C-alpha cells in the first residue's frame, strides 16, 4: 500500500480507538447524565472527523486504482505492439479486422485492416491444422490457428529453421565405392594396360570427390571409402551420381565396360551404425546387378543408375561353394520345405523341382508348397501329377504349416521378398532359410537367411539351380521330367533364349539336354490356344505410343485377364518396330490391377515398377496395384513423366 494511504489509515484507526474508550467510560457512569451530555459534544466532533478521514481515504484509493489501471493498460498495449509475435483477427467474411504492428512489418504494409485475408496471405487457404509453417518471402513463420476466436498467431522461425537445416546438412554420411567388375573388365589385358586403365579410373573418381568436396580414401585396389556431410550427399543425389556414367563411358573400346557400385548411408545414431548401413546399401546395389548407387537416409531408400545389365561372372567358384553349403544345410535338417512366389510361373516350379532333386539326393524328405494352379503352369502340373515320384511331394500351405518345425529348412526360389512367398508364415516358424533368386534385390528382403544365392546376371532361377546341381553330386542322374521342368523355366524367362542369355545360360541348357530334357515337351508346355491369342489381340489394339518409343496398352475396364496373358502382350509389343519399352495394364481375376513391363535395355523398367511398389529386372518387371484401372494408368503415366523430366527415359 502507498505511504500516504498507510498514514491516513493509521490516523483513522487511532480516532476510532479513542471513541470506543470514551463511550465505555460514559457507560460506566451513565447515572451522571450531566457528564454524558457534556461528553456528547466531543464525541460528535470525533465522529465527524472520522467520517471526513474515511472519505479522504476512499478518494485517494480511487485515484490510486485509476492510475494503476492506466499504467496496466499502457503496459499491455506496449507489450502487444512490441511482442515478437503477430496477432491477427478476422471476421466471418475472412476480412482482417485488427492486427498488431508485427503483422504490418511482416506484410510490409502500414495497415491491412479491411483487406481480404486470403488474398494477402494465400498460404492460409484450406489450412485446417492447428499449427503449420507458412513461407512468406524470405521468411518462414509458424502459424497457430484459432478458428473459434477467428484469430491467427504468427511467429518468425526463419533463424530456427535455417539453424535446423544447417544442423541436418552437417550430419555425417558414409559411402563405399566399389569397382564391381574389375576382374571381368580387365580380363585379357596385360599388366601395363591394366595398371594404366585402373589409374585413369581412380583419377576420375578422385576428381569427382574433389569437385563435390568429399573425403576419399582408397582401402583396396577396387574399393574406396567416402566421408561427407548430408549437404554434399544431396548434391550427389541431385546430379544422380554422374560418376556412374562417367566411369562406364571412360573406356569406349572395352569389351566389358567398367562399372561402379556405391552404397551410402546417413541419418543413423552412431558412426558405427552409419558404416554398417553403408555396407548394407552397397550389398543392395550389388544384389540389384551393380552399376548403381543405393542411398539409405533414415527410412528412405533411393537408387540411382542401374542402366546396364549385370555382368555375367566368368567363374563358377561361387556356384560350387553355394552348392556345398546347401548340401550341408540339407543334411543337417530333418526335412525341407520349398516354395516360390505367389501365382508361380514356370521358372518358380522348375527351380523348386530342381531343389527337390537335391533334397532327394541327400536322402531327406522334401516338399514343394503350391497354393494353387494358374494358367501359366497348368500343363506342367498335369505332367507333374502324372509322375508319381514327383507329384506326391507337392503340398498346400496348410499342410506345410503342420510339417514345419525348428529343424526344418525352408528354401525360397525365384523371389527374395517375404511378402511374395507362397506362405509368409512359414518363414516365422524356422530360423533356417535359404534364398535362391535371379531378380535384382529390393528393400523387402527376407531377413536373417542363413544362405543367399542371388545373381542378377542369371537368366532365370532354373539356371542357378541347374549349376548348383552340377556340383551337388558327381554321380547325379536326372529324370526326364526334372530336366525338362528346369529347361522349360529357362526357356520361358529368356523367351526361347532370345533375351538375357549368357554363355552360362547355354551351358546350363546343354547340361539339362544331356540329362534328358525333352524339347518337344517344352514346346507343348509353352503352346497357347486360339482364344488366348484373340484376347491378346483385343488388348494390343488399345496400345498407344508415348515418348516416341514407349508402348502403353490398357485393357478395357471390366475385362479381366491373367497375369500370364498380360505378360505375353507386353512381350508382343516389345517386338514392334521402334518400340523400346512396353507397359500393359489390365484387371486380374483376383481383383488387383496387373502391370507388366518389358524393355530392350535402353530403359530400366525395374525402376519404373519399383516406384509403383513392384520390381523385377532392367528389361522385365511387374507390379500389382489396388484400385481402378484408370487410377493405375494415370499413376504409371505420372511416373513416366517424372522420370522423363528428371533424367530422361532412355540412355
């Protein structure tokens, strides 16, 4: 309480004390009325004085409160005007009713009262979130929306955002660069030519690292370590790792072009974790065929390059090592369960029959899991079920669930994606899993497999299994149906040895032919009827040409075709003049939308399908989508348009 109020209150208190004492004395001597009368005069005087004192106190108190209220209002007004916070009120018509000076400085205008809010700040349109960021000129504001009060709060977070961006850009990223085909590319060179060529390639890599301010350290003759920050990594991604193309085109007269594989990781917790992820990314790039970069940042996985086919390995050492390892795993297991992908094709069934042969050679029980028969394998399965020694080992997924145990070996063929196997639950019931596949590696990889044999250069999984069988047992003999099923798988995936074939493909086919494969039976298995041919023609007539060399055919809505027929239409279109890539879309009997993609090598259709959630090879890929045929067609065209804008569809 102020001093002047304190003094008056003290005086008033003394007066009332005196009055009370005086009255008490009067009451004690009430019989002396004369004295009482005399006492009334001073009492009245004292009461009047007390009343005057109380009025003065009230007047002073009101003046104090008035002064204090003025000071509080003034302080509040100054705070609102000086706060680093924008306040804006609007009405039902989205017109500005009031704002503080912060808003005037933010918009660069003295006043925007009465102006349409959404014309001044179009970034506020259709924003329902309670808090969101709003770029405005060179500034960034955090906006808090109060629709009930028709109020916006604006806070300048430009400095905070820039600091956060700088923090993210300065985070460490680790990369590994590998010359992935140095043995194949330098085969036949003398020592001097080999040294000069490798020196040129090393110099190119060093110049690339200096240009992007990367730390480069050579750790082996064919391997380099990269250390950079995420800002440099973003620049590399924007340039789509141009070093891949530079190295591939360095030696134009080389029989086998030199290619790089790069694995980069960032965004993990510790340097050790980042290094481990970098090696995993490199393994991913190699598993997809090499000649590409795989970048892992947090949960995002991106791929760049992949414009060339995987180089066929000239040595079979790895095939022999894998064959012996598989033989040991089979012998250590109580039984073996073999399965391919959902809606299996000839390659999956042929490879499964080949692995079953390896199991039987080891005197173990082996079973092939088959969820159902589709048109692509119905003729083969008719032959299989007529063959008593092979057909009785085919079981359903439900039967497999009853058979599998901790000591059971699960062999997955023609796929490496856990979501695509015939029965994904089987993989959770055993820790002993083997993967044999020829597809380029994707993100959805089967975890913790004890043995992985993935070779993207191979024409088919049947080719890989055939090579494994050659080293499995020296005295192995095959039955006609077993050899025919494996050769049929190779023939289907290579389009009768016209695509993706190498020297080892013909060597495997030669071994199977010597083992009794029936080429006449393969022709019967691959025949198509007249009705299917007419159905293909119905789809082909809807084809259109995009970007001069891309054929895209979408079947009529409501017409359902099998995935086999969709793939056959894509194969037919790729044989047309000036068509370098083909895409065919149709509704399938299972309700999904199937897309099959083919190319002649100038375009990587695997990348296109991966952007839609599928996968495959550089020249052969597919995907299954939910939704309508029109939506799938629009999504495919959008992906093609984005790729054409970013890097071009063709080499």
